[in-house]
């Protein structure tokens, strides 16, 4: 029997892309474990070789990039109901340039690489399915990131509120400023003026 929370999350998500026989769904659900992270905790550090794949059940993760001043830049936000991980690092066993960090208290389902590769052996279609999901997610991420390339700070923040309101409600302002490429002071002024 598939645990109820898995049936309504990871399995339901995968079935958007492909129908899963009950036996396959059970095998997949049995390989994930639930883990919680507090705001600011790293799920995966930059420079580590990825060894896990994640499904965000509750909360928001941020993709981070280290910068020269030893602070992390918020590159992207990943919200509930997304499968994520650095597949290039996982598959090729090379260090990931990015990190994954909890942008707020977050609950994720995690599958270790050994179990993932075991599922790939057992369910040959699964790797292609995960790769397809990763490709579609990457295309979506590029579209969103490109939308913030032009415009002044106010326009970027207004667009962020319009297109990613669920993230705006739950993450720290300093992360939003970093994500939009504006200073925290500019964001503070903007928020005061539109409040």
C-alpha cells in the first residue's frame, strides 16, 4: 500500500507525465523518505557531488551560487510540487556548482542515488521520465529568469509579485533582492512605496 502522503504528492506528480501501474508506483514511493529542513539549512552544498533527488512537498528551496564575497546568490526558487536535483552532477559524478537551500521551513521527499539507480534497473522508463521532467523544468526556469533580465527594480519586483506570488509570501526579502539582482535597500524602498 502506498503511503497516503506519497500517493497525493510524488506519485500524483509523476502521473501527470506518465501513467504508473500500481506496482511501479508502490516501488517508487517505497524508495523516498521524508526529511524536513529549517530556513537557511542546506539540502545540498555547492561543490558536492549530487547523491540524491528531491521532491518538494511543502515549502520552497532556493538554488544558490557562491560569489566572490563568500555570500550566496539566490539564482532561482523551487516551489512545492517540484522534482529537483542536479542531474548532471548525479549522473556524471562531478561536483555541482550550485547549492540547494531551504528558503523557508521545508519538507521534502528524498531518494538516494543507489535506490534511484535500482529503480532505473527495475523500471527502465523511469530515467527517461525523470530526464523529461528535468528538461521541462529547465525550460520553465529559463523563461522565468529571462523575464527578469530587463526593466528597472520596480518592474522586476512587480513582475515577481505577479508571476511568483506564492514565493514572495514565504521567503526572506534579502533572497528576493538577490534573485532579482537588486539591492536589499532598493527592494525595501520599493516595498514601502507600493504598500
